[in-house]
C-alpha cells in the first residue's frame, strides 16, 4: 500500500477544550516519509513537533506532546482522524496550543481531510508487524497488543459503578473508521467536572462538545449517535494515541477501560520495539532458561504456596487454597468469604454481598494457577487476565459462604495465550460462571 498525503491546504476554526482558546488549524500537504508534524505558527521560530511517544508530556484527560518551550495539547482527535483516514504525511499548523474541540468527535476533522482530498504518493507505506504480545496495565485497566494481519480493536468501556459498560470489536479501515468511529463524541462523568476545573482543564468545555454522564442519565444536546457511543469514542482515542508509536501497526489491540495514560504506555512499548528492530536483531536468549516454578505433580496447595505463585496481595488474593487438581487441565480451589472482607463495608451496608467482579477475579486467579502449573514457565512468569465472556451471575454470595472455584483450560496457543472456563459454587450450587482468556507474560519486562 502506498503512503498518502493531501492534495490541498484546508483550515478549520473553533474553541479548544482545555485551554478555552480560539484556534485555527490548517492541514497542509507534506512529502513522502515526513510523517505527521505539528507546527506552532504563533510561537517564535514556528517550532515543529512530531507526535511520538518520546515527547509525551501530559496525559490527564488528553494527550500532550512537548519539545523545548513548544507544546501541543489534546492531539488525539486530529491524529485519530488522520490515522483512521489513512493519511501518512501532513503538516498541521496551529496558531494556539490546542486543536479545536468542535463537537467532541473526529467527524469534523474527517470532513476536513476529505475536503483536502487524500492522494497516493510514490513511496510504500511502512508498517510495524507485531510478532509477540505486548501488555500494559494500571489497576483495573489494561491494553494488550496481539499479533494480527491487520488492525483490529476489541474494547470494553466501563465506569467505576459499571452502569455504562459497553463492548465492541472492529477491524479498522478508512471506511469503517469514518462511518463507525469518527462521529462518536467525548464524554465525562458529572462528578469529575469540578475536579477537572480545579486542574485548569475543560475551560472551553460545554454540552456542544461533550456528553455528560450523571448517574444513569445521559446529558447531551442531541441523542446518542450510537447506543454504544462511549466505547466507540474510547476506540477513537486509541486510534489517535497509537500514532505515538511512530509507524502504523499491524496488531489486534484488546482494551479494558483504556485511557490516554495507558494508551501512551502501549505506544511507548511499541516504539521501543520499532526502534530496536531498526537497530538490528536481538541476541537469542540463553538455552539455560529458568526452571519451572510449579511441579507437575503438585495436587494441592496451601495459602503459602498460592502466594508463591500469584502476584496478588491483600486485599486482592481471591484464592485461599487449591483443593484438587484432577488432571492437567482442571483445578478446584477454595475462597472462604468472611465478613472481614474490606469490600463488605460498602457493598452493601445492611446486606453484604460479594461483588460479581471479584467472583470473576477468583475464577481468573484459579485458572491462572492452573495455566502456570500446566506449562513450563520461568519463575518471573505470570498469567495475565485479558478478557471475560459469557459471564453469568446466578445467586448472591454472602459472608460465611465457602466459594469453590472450578477452572478448566480449554485451549492453549504457543505457550503464550490460553482460554479457560470457570465456575463458582456454594454448597454445590453454581453461583457464577464465565469464559476467560489469558496471556503469559514475563513480570520483569
């Protein structure tokens, strides 16, 4: 596939989201292999900045790059539009520090690009083809890039209360991006607005440029453009932020509650690999790899052994004991649910109930132990929980219950990826079950 630029210069004006400044943004054609370049025409010397992970400066509710005294804020939407439309080489001139927010989506930037008319150039487009999985995680958020012949995003978006959980998976090409992703608008939680204002953010924000979530209500000047508009906008941000890697990538990105900080971490990890590949092949690892840390014949495990294997610690250890390992693919574990669990203070006062997400975590930890036991791995390897599917909750789990967790490995691919089924039982009755996916990663990387 050939590289692309634009045929003619085009401009758009508007107010920026965080600084509140009026700004004019102009897209100009650029030669082959020059990439995307921001140019601050309002500053002395008209400094230029490339959107690369090396120059990331601030990631609070937007992506900012800086080089010397020059900064450009909230670059993700215009980068997303360019990446989504397949434009490789362009100069973005701005007479302020932040692009206009417009309606909070990338739709108007897409319209601008189409007005400029993308054109093919002579040089071939270069891609970084991912050869092994990469993962980054922060708390309950994670991003995993998997080898894939194309560019695909699978994303789960959720707030802390789980009211607006949405899930979507799409192969990203210009047609799909323009129709399915670009129109989705940015959004915020009502309770976060005051804190953002204290941080000096969203000075130019309004219902013209964002959706506000207030409890279970949606506050917006127009109806939702998609029933799952929130997860689509999260995908829009990923498409923009991944430009920071420096090359278009061929990969399948699996995202759970992503944000700009985590997107930038993944881009940094990808950029590191891109630069390493440009320098030449890595030396092969020594044949004397660390010995397996789990004995194949180990049938039961007490809490000390569980803590040897799991990276989790208080208050997130959800397995007290491994009761039985009937075969290499199955495991039965125990979690004693007591009133001393810290989450019972708020879930729910007067009628304490174990959160369903922690039941899923218990299933994941049990399956992780089984996966490490089944495969020959090093002592720094952990089973990284990637996704859950077909989750069902059938009965409340309360203090005093003994939660038996049954896990079964269903598929393993190349000692790197695995799927499992799991269920939780109380008194022999199934209370929850799910299908899980894992990746084995080296915790030292």
